[in-house]
C-alpha cells in the first residue's frame, strides 16, 4: 500500500498530499468504545472537517460537536438527525442560533449571562442548554479556559438568570484544554460538575447530561480514560446521567500523513536550505502558536549517510515561514518528498492561501479497507 501511494504521488508530481488512513479512525473508535463504553464521542469537526472523516465516524456511530452554522450544515448533509449534534460554541452568532433552532438542534452551550439573554430573545423553550464550567490543564497545548468556562462563583447568577428567563438547563460541560497532559484535571472537573449539578437542583434544574469535552490524544487515552471512569464511579454512582465527550485531536491527529515536495534549494558553506510546498500559513500553522513540527521522514533512498545542517522553509516570502532550522539531515534535491506524520489535527482547517500560494486544497488520498481513492482535500 505504501509503495502504491508513493508511486501515485511521484507519477502525478503532486505538490503536497494528505494521506487519510480511515482504517486507523475505525481502530481509534473501537479503542475509545472499549475504554469508555458509556461515553459517546461527539467528534469536534473544527479539528479536521474533512468529509471522509465525518462520514466514517458517522457510520461508526459518533455524534458531532459543531461550532457554527457551516459546521452544522456539513454534518446535517450526512446525517439528518439533529440529536447527533451538540452546538458547543459558548458564544454564538444570533443567526447561527436561529439556524440551529430551525434545524431542531437542542443541545447548545453557554457560559455567560449575555449568551442566555441572546438565546432567550430567539427562543425560550426549544433549547436544552448546557452550562460550560471552567476547567484548566496548565500544561495543555491550547488553553481554552482563557476564553471559556464559568467560574464556580458565577454559577449561581447564571442559574438565576436562566430561571428568570424561563430557559431550560439540562447539562454541564467542560474542556480541560486541547493536547492535555494531566489526567487529574478530569477528576477535578468531574468533581466540579457534581457540585454544579447539586447547585442546579436549587433552581429546579435536573441535570441529565455531562459533556467531558476534548483534550484527548492517542498516546494518553489509556491513562485519561482510567481517571475519567474512576471519577465517574466516585462522583456519579447511582445517578442517572448521560455522558458524552467532544474529542477532536484523538480521532484526526494520527490518521493523517502529509507529503511535501521540495521545489527550491540553496547551499551555503556546507549548510542546506530547502523550500517545500507547505508551511506555517498551511498545515504547519500550529507552529505560529509555538507547537513543534513532527520529525521529518524522507522518501528518497539516500546515496550517502552524511548529514548536513539544514533549514526547511515554507513556500511564502515571509521569513517566519520556516518549518525546521539547524536540523541534521541527508542532502535532498528538488522534486524529493518529505513526509510528516500525525498531521491531521488543527492543520488543514486553518490554512490560508497567503501570497496567492494554494495551501488550502492539497491532494488527499484515502485508505479504506484495502482500497485507495484520491481527490482534492477541501475542508
Ligand atoms: C468546545 C470544544 N470541544 C471540543 C474541542 C476539541 O478538542 P480536542 O481536539 O482537544 O479534542 C474543542 C477544541 O477547540 C472545543 O473548543
């Protein structure tokens, strides 16, 4: 299969190519189900909204976390059942709330008085609201709590306001941060959820849904799931609650490889500089937030094992558009490909065509069972 893919790429001379292994998604889904059978995943499509990923996860039985009208439409085109969607953006455009309402989506999130007022102006009765509470893993790659999540001293006012506005609160959610590291934070967040659930009762709200958000990655899932299962047992024993989660990175990170093509080269005093077909305005955009790229893998068979100090630039004229610097690697040539593993999460979804260079529509190859198919990747 690997050889077949490489022949396909080389024979077409494609610039950059994303390889989606849909078998891997199935493997990850089964692993999730085995480790956390009671927690239904609602895939966060913001992480990679590639249609084949959505279709695959839909066939496997996942629901979807959407952040906007466009994401909702994308999912509804594949599965018409609105109960499979959680509209989990705590701060939404009015027109998007109206769109969700028109499409019978009930689950939506809030964490402020103003959002409650906005929702109540549009409709008081249809939504089953979910209160997002604060949770924070300080070591997470993306600390979403900087922006979202109500502090415990704010819950009371939120319940009071919801009561005054005659709104219906059914759930509690949190997100400890994307690319999380510390399993203990789930325990703390579940304990906080329990306290919040108890407070809700004082206002006549009977919470029956807890959404444990995202933060998962493939190499952490065992330890995280253990902490989550143990905490559910500790805090929610004999309480009738539906648990859901919103994993993004867990499903899409490791199922994608990116092939980039070298189209420029310069040698200066035994140092090499290469220009490749993708960079920080493309799939490597997370480097602008301080994330490191994965290690490169080389497709070309090397004639010599000698390594040189090398720099790899992206295709735009911006000097910041650089993937690696002072990296020891063999000498490569124009036309050679460099492969990057684990490139599916928060990559293609945030690309731009800065400098008029197309980085938003790379070629995509899909592996499913023993079959290959390819077409432009548009998210
Ligand atoms: C509300 C919400 N849910 C889920 C996710 C997905 O998080 P992760 O990719 O860490 O699983 C995000 C990421 O930003 C988010 O904002």
